[in-house]
């Protein structure tokens, strides 16, 4: 397992921003000899025209035949049916990973469909952006990103090593977490911020928007992202999002009480702590 | 007034990020023949060493003598004393503007100190960033930014025209607003977002922070900014910030109730509206 690349065949199911970027990166880095993409109309022809895959097919079972590694880069709502469709076509030695943003439900779907058929490890590359779709895919999307691996309790060592080597090769820093801990942390750093940005954008009138500057632009950038995708993510991880929200509201309430009273101590403490924490985040090694 | 530049002498009081950037831009664009900067230790020597000003002084009265235009780029807490110190030294025809982020208190200080002594117009260039100080100043800081002008009720037409021409020359889009309306809008698009970003950064544990990605980085960037400066801003504009907060919490509550119930309609509506509004913000002419 020291030199797993190039894989004989890599299959990527879903050619959106994440799947498309995995495909572009794997090609650029020569991580596989053959690359197969599962994509459906209307995007399939665009993906085919990009010329990066040996085969682009809308039949998921065809897409995974003879694959050493299968990367499922689909919304959770689509994952169950696709995993069911591929289970009979997978090689017994195939290794499967996914890229879903909420890992407990994704791991459950992998387990239900693949137990006894293939080996799997959950993955979540913390990358992406406010644009979705193959048109925005790029081969350097994962450089410097954190990829969180969520192995099942009975994780196969070889499967874990291959999936880790894959994300490392794409330029990620790899972290291993239980799925539940992944979901808790990601609710705080990704899902709740999205909800807050959306509520903020919707809470102001268009006259205020007219004078918005760079602070607003950065704070709310993620709010432009696909509402369908984020609705699914927020609902799939709602318990953790609500816990993170409670913690956020508690800090906000301390500060807003202090503002209401016209005393500054709680506001100043909050701003100081935030500034220190945010500056040390910028200084962390990538 | 069609060609007010170069001014014979421009004085900038305060050489932090904003004052320093105004100075660099005015020099690059040759908006003045003489440039004078008021700066205090410990920054004064750095500012002097930058070699952009004809005079760098820590005496505010000296700094404004013979100036056609004076730009006060100081924290509100420092403005009163400095305006008081310069009032006797201003030319009768001098025009004064400031760059404070909260305009009602700034306009009051200008009025109290300059009435009958000089003409003034409030300004707020919606630019800046998470870094403060002369070291981060740059001559293109204002390119594409919105500069909000808040003329007093009895604004002098020539003063307004000069200050507008100045920000336009620096690359700003200029908007005129009453100070109270400025403070209301800016609370929504700048001050509240800052408070939310700070509360968000402080609401999560360091384990969650470890896995944060680009979404978190953008949402919370402004939280790294100077706590002292932002504490002053939030307190100076607290009534508007609290109103904007109420409106934000109302939208957030609709969505979080819907999440709690596991129904998606309010979440989906919020995300859709946010995405549309944010995309149209990106498409606005600059």
C-alpha cells in the first residue's frame, strides 16, 4: 500500500463541483489509469465534452465495474438508490468512499448497501464554495483543505489507507473522526455559519444592501450557495445544528445585553476573544 | 469646482489603515501639491519614514494650517479633542470631512467644534478590513468601494462638491444619506455582521475549529479586526445594531423552528431568498 497509484480504474459517481474536481485532480496527478464518471443529463454531455474520462455513463452499475476505488460524490438524497444500484456490480475488492457533508446518514447508507459486498470509509473534504456544478470544478479545489475521514467501526485497514492516500495525494490535510463527532464539529464550523449568513442576508432591506462593503461580502458569501443542497444538509444534521445554534445564541445574548445596557465589558470581551481565536486560526499550519 | 485637484494642501489627521490609505492614494493620484499627516508615536516615525508626506507632525493644529481639505481619520473617541485643537488653526475657507463608521456622533462633534469656523461634510468609505494600522494601508483600498457622504442640514454646496470629488477620485462610488439613515443601514450590513461573526467564533470549541474550512474562514474574517475599534463602533451605534439584531433573530427563529420540527419549508424559503439576494448583490454595478 505504499504506492497505491496509479489505480487501475477510478470511478466517480456524480460530476458536480466535488466529483468534477476529484476527477480533474486525479487526472492531473495521474492517480489512475482509467477514469469513469457517472453523470446524468443535462450535465452528462458537458462532462463528456470535457474529455477527462475514459467513460461517462448514466448507468451507475456500469460506472463501477472493475473499479479499484469508487468515490460517491452525490447528495445524500440520491445516495441510497445509487448505492443499491451498484452493489451487484462492485468488485469484491473494491473500496468505496463518499463525500457527503453529514456523515451519520451517509455511513448508514454505505453500511446498509455495501455490508458484505465491498469495503468503505466515509470522507468529507472541507472544500467547495458558493458555486455548484461541473462548470466550477477545478483540479486544485482540495489543495490545503481538511479531509475528514470517518471509518466505520469495523474499518478495513487497507481501505482506510487507500482513501487516506487518495486525499493526501489531492493535497488535503487528513483528520480521522467518528461520524458523530464529524457531524458535531461540522455543524459548528460550516452548517450553522451557513444558516446565520442566510438569515443575515434576508434580515436587511434592499436599501441597506445598496451600501454593503467587503465585510458583508465575505460574511455572506456562502449564502449564495445552492439552497437545495444546503436545505438537505441542514435537515440531515439538524440536531447538531440546533446545539451549535444554542451555543451561538448564548454568546450573542451576553453581548447584546451588554449593548442594551450601554456597558461595554461583555462586548469587549467577546470581540477580544474572537479576534484572538480568529488570528490563531489564520496562523495554523495547513 | 470642475477641477479642484491638485489641492494646494491636503491634511490627513490619523495615519491608520484609512488615513494612511487616503494619503497613499492622494499622492499616487496627485490630488494635492502638499500633503500633511498628523500621527502620534509610536507610529509617527514609521509614517515619516514612508516618505509620502511633506510634513508629519503630532501637533494637530500645525497639521491643518493652510489646508484646503482636512480628512479626519480618527476613532470617534479621539475626534472631539482633536477637532477642538484644530478649530483655531483652520483657514476660514477650509473644508473638513471625517471617516468615522458611525455618523450621528461624528456629525455632532463636527458641528460642536467647527460651526462658524469651517465647512464640513461627513464621509464614510465602506472599506477597510480585518487589519488596522499604517502598515496595512494601500493606495487602492478605496477602489470600487461605496463612500457614503452625510452632509449636515446646512451643507455648503462647495464643501459637498469637493468632498464628493475627492472620494470619486479615490475610486469610490458615492452615495448621499442623512447621518441617521447611514447609521441604520450600516448597522445592518457592517456592524451587526461583525457582532455575529465574533459570537460565532467564540461559540465553538477548539476541536471544531481544527476542521474549519473556507466557509468558516470567509464568514469570520472580520472577527479578527481590532476589538477596541469595533467595541467603540458597536457602542456608538448600539440602538441601530440592536434593531438590526432583532430583525436578524426573527428570520433565524423562523428557520430554527422549522429545523426543530424537521419540516423544511421555512429553511428552504430562507435559503432560496438568501441565495437570490446574495447573487444579485454580486451582480450589482460597482
